[in-house]
């Protein structure tokens, strides 16, 4: 939401008369609840949970009728940890399980779980533990937090207690649980995993995936299903509970009325931290650019850094790209510290180019 405000602010300094419509978006990652709350006019409830290292923190759930919306980043987010603390071998999704339980306690019969920006790689083992289905070792003892411990997983304490509530994973990725394109290999390094850690975690998730497959509600071929690797494998746990995966950006754009806003637009501006090869696979930029392309609208991406080629971007519906790194002469520290100012500056440039 702050990014949208910064862009609009910069534009108005050049052309105050233009009609600027702000539509903050999320693809399931950080900002999911904040974006949906005003659009749905739902009831926000602040609840107790824990962070990826099991420390007490607060999270927010959104309740609208029988629907509950929770954001994994509130409990599992990478931003909750200092860089030296980031270690997916020991981080847990237990706090997300507490958020899901809170939504159920507040009357939700269907819970949408926004997945993204996580610091965990435990295939939802922590979440399941909060739902009374903790992983056990061969001696019947509960395993410690983290993905690495799952190499010793032999069983679960029992069936997860979800009271028949339907779970939906709103995710921006279609990765499987394991393998070359799995959770550990693709996203583990972003969370602090070394090369050796990645191999260890992939073996751990393969083992735990076998336990998840044994649940009566798990679909066949669970580990290979698209979205199973979302948020360090939390997607697999949700699928194993009989849930399903849905495109986070499609869900958010539908609920926030973005299609109607695009119908009335002349120019579309969107963006993200890093516009790279992953951006066009289900993330915010991909969804917005596709909507603009279908309507014949120019779509400009403002990003922290840009590594996607022009031809690939154009095929997705992106007309132009601008980066804060270029604006600040390649200085990553300044680009992050002065992101709002940089976005406003880029918006001023755009207004001079596009405004009527």
C-alpha cells in the first residue's frame, strides 16, 4: 500500500488533475490480509501466534461471514527474522497453524491461506503440529522445529483436527514439493540455506511427503502437484488436508475489483522488489500485465531491480520497465532505504511521458 501511495504522490506533483486509482495487491505473500480487508469490509482480529523461531508475536486474521483469511507471512515471514537468524533447517510453520486455528475458532468454515515470503522449509510440519498432528520419530517422540528434523520423521500423532473446514492455499508459485524445481532447491537459498542444506532439506521433505501421502485426505501424487512446494512446502500440507491451491493474484484481483478498474484505465503501473524470471509465473506483475494486455493498455513495471529481458516482458504484456537500482546508480542499500522516494521520482518521469 505504501508503494502505491508513493507512485501516486510522485505522479501528482507533475499532473494533479489526472485520475489516479490505487489498487494495492498481493499474490498471497506479505500484505495479503491488509489488501483484502478494505476490499471485503471484513472483521480484523489480532491474535497471539509465534514467529519462525517459536517466539511470541501477533498476527491478524480476517473474517467475512463464513470465510477466513490468514497470511502465512504474519507467522512465517522472512522479514520476522534478522539475517543471522535465517536458517530453514530450524524454522517452523507452527505459528501459521495457530492462525488457522484462530480463524476456525472465530467461525470460519472455509479458510484461505495466503502463502509467500516465508522463512520456513518444513512442508507444513509445524502447522500440522499446531493442529494436533505433530511428526514423531521412530521412538514416538515429537521432532524439534525445522525442516532438517524431518529426516527422522516416522509418523504423525494423529489426524489433523480441522473440524471439516476447507483450506485453500492462495499462492504465487506452482513448484512441486521436492526435486530440482522443488521448495528446497528453488527457495531454500533465499531463506539462508547453503548448498549442503538444500540437499538435506530436499531429502527431509521427500520423507515427510511420504507421511503426508498417507493421510486419507491426501490426493495421489501429492509431492509432484503444482503448488505443493509453495512457502517451503506448506502447500503440500494444505493439499494433504484435502485443500486446494488457487492463484493468489487471481483471487486478490477478483476480490479487490481490479478487472473493473482496468476497464476504465488508460495506463497501468505495477511492480515488485525484483522483476525477474519468477515474476511472470503467477506473481502480481504477471496478473496485472495480463489484464492490461487483454485490454490493449500500456503497462509499466517499477521494480527494485530488473533482470527480465524486454522480449519476455513484452510477451507478458509489459510495455516498459524502470528500476530503483538504475535510478540510484546500482546502490542496493540506497535503493532499499529510499524506495518510496525512488518510486515517486520514477512516477514523476512517467507522468511527464504519459500524462495528458
